[in-house]
């Protein structure tokens, strides 16, 4: 497994040119003023205060601001938010989201997830834009395995490294699937458009599809690989207790004798992220090639991302 940092020189070079005024933010309006985030506690990640937005009905909601780029600048707070499912938000939660003054919400869930989880709860006047990203049937396969109630069958389906390999396949599919690339690309274009921000994107657990887009965005802004990977892995800390409670409930209900079979599906792992990065390198030569050729992000869009998000 490749563990060396992925080099993304061109976006970093773009950041430098914007900083030095070589590429002026022509025809790009100033980014909206920083939104005060009603969120605490904060985690320290990569030298930045990571603002977790504490909600009762969702556990993995964060402001992507505060990360330091390789050039010593910082990602703006109050512009881009990542989240897990929004169907169980309380009235108080919705009020907190209202304080973020969101203009755009993007939902990466597939239709089955939407049907099972129910409608989202969003501030008045907001509706989610559906951009389903294919998870290779992860949700359906997980539910089917649980529904068997058969320890031997569950071991056959998920044990002996099968769950881990499914996750790696899902991440490779983020890179190879045309519709996935379009969903992710359009979301990054929306983020670059100041009229569409502040923007929040999410999926069921807020860790895989959401984690991949967050990693891409941070790297495109020149945030070092180690820091962007740390943001990705933070989902494990934030989801640990609810995921443990889910496993305990499944065992208590007699649905799974060994619910720990689900841990590889519930967690994010650097190995999964690297599967996607290796696929990007295989198909496009580098992560930068994936951004430019796979996602179709041109220099103008990358410049707008910097103008919008880097201070």
C-alpha cells in the first residue's frame, strides 16, 4: 500500500499565484463574511481548530474551515460544511443550521437510503439537491446481511476481509464511475460559486462519500495530505459511540451474534482512502489529473475555489 503523500503541485501553485496577485480574482465577488458557528467543542487537527457542530440528531457535522494550507494561509470558516444524515434533527438542531445561513445543501445518498431514512429536516426555504453517489449497494448489502439473522451467513458475507474489500471497491468506484465523478465535480463547482455558498453536503454516515469530497476539496486548496487525511479519519472519533450503540442493539435484538463484523463498514480507514487515490493515479496519473480530467475542473474553477475559501 502506498503511504507517501500525494503531490498536488498545480493547485498549490494556483494558491501561490492568487496570493501574490499573479492571478487576480477578476469578476469574482468577495466571499461572504464569516458565519459565527454555534459549535463546540473543538478538536485540534493539523494545527487547526476543527469546529464540530453539536446536534442532537446528527453526530458528524463539521465546518471545514480553519485548516492551514501549505502556503501558510487558512481555509475560511462558515463557507463549507460536511454532515451525516439530517433526518433525525430536532427543532433546536434546525435552528442551529439556520444560523449557518446555508444557501445550498447537497445529498449524496442513493434512493434506498432516502426511503429508509426518511425526509431531511432543513431550515425553511432550503431543500436538498439530490446527487446520489453509487456505494456499490453497501446500504442494501449491510441490511441484507443483518436480516439473515444467521451468524454463519453473516460471517460468509462480511468476515475474512470481505467487508474491508467491499469498502476499498467502493472508494475505487468513486474514481471510476462516471455519475460519481459528475456528482462530486458539480458539488465542487457549486462551492466555487460564491452565490451557492455557504454550502453543506452529506451522506448517511457523513464519512465515505462526504469524506472523499472533503479530502478532495482540502487538497485542491493546498492543504497538506496529512492534514486532509486527519480530517477524513476524524469521523471515527465522532461516530464511535453511536456506532458502538448500533452494534450493541443488534446483538441485544438477536439480529447479530457478532456485530463486530460491521466495524469495517462503520469505520473510515486510511487504507480505503488510499484505494481511491491509487485508482486516481492509475487512471489519471495523479490526484491533480483526477481533479482536472476526471472531474473536469479547469483552472478558472480552481482559482475561484481559492478566492472563495482561502484567506
